[in-house]
C-alpha cells in the first residue's frame, strides 16, 4: 500500500511541474511566436500563406530553434505586407517588468522558452504570473482564457 501511495505522490508531483497544455498549437510569423488560435480568431485577414509542419522532425533548418514547441506541430504564417503590425514583445521585457533577470526562462502554456530574446505576439499574453520553478522565479503565460 505504501508503494502505491508513494508512486501516486511521485506521479502527482511530476505532473504538477510538467503541465504543458497539449491543446496549444504554436505558430510563427516573421520569427515571432504566437498560436494558431490567436491567428484564426484575431488576424485571419492578415494571413497571406500558411505552411504546416506536423512534427519537430519535419521542421526546416531555419525553424529548428522552435522544435521544443512543435510537439503538436508548428504552423508558419506569412503575413500580408499591407497589414498593420501586430503587437509583439521580447520575453526579456516581460522578465524585467516582473523584476526578474532579463535572461530568465519564460513558460508559455507550460513550454519553457529558454531564449528570452524570443519575441511573442501580444495577443497570446492572456494571463501572466510569476511562478516558482524549482526554487527560481519565472514568468508563466497562459495563452487562452479559461472557459
């Protein structure tokens, strides 16, 4: 019985620290990270073309740096040039805003973005909070509103 309880507790703690949102499908446009939901809901008219990769293994060399968010595939959008710029921000600025070091990793829907120079579209910044990441503080972003 103790082994069963211990196994359950261990599994629960691992689950708490690794809560990647499996339903999040990331997208990239002009080397800026967003989500497919963001584009389909807010920027349909700005999309010129779409390229979908079903797995990290399919990514071309210039997109390999995004392989850690391509578990559910990755969609690359080319935006129309006449469309206005969509708000964007480097993750390092979010760290500074929350009083953390610029190079602190940021979590987006449970996915760890180690490169804080990565830019994200402002539309995905639905809920932001500072979390404890194994004893270190980190910004955590939730991209979708809870229903």
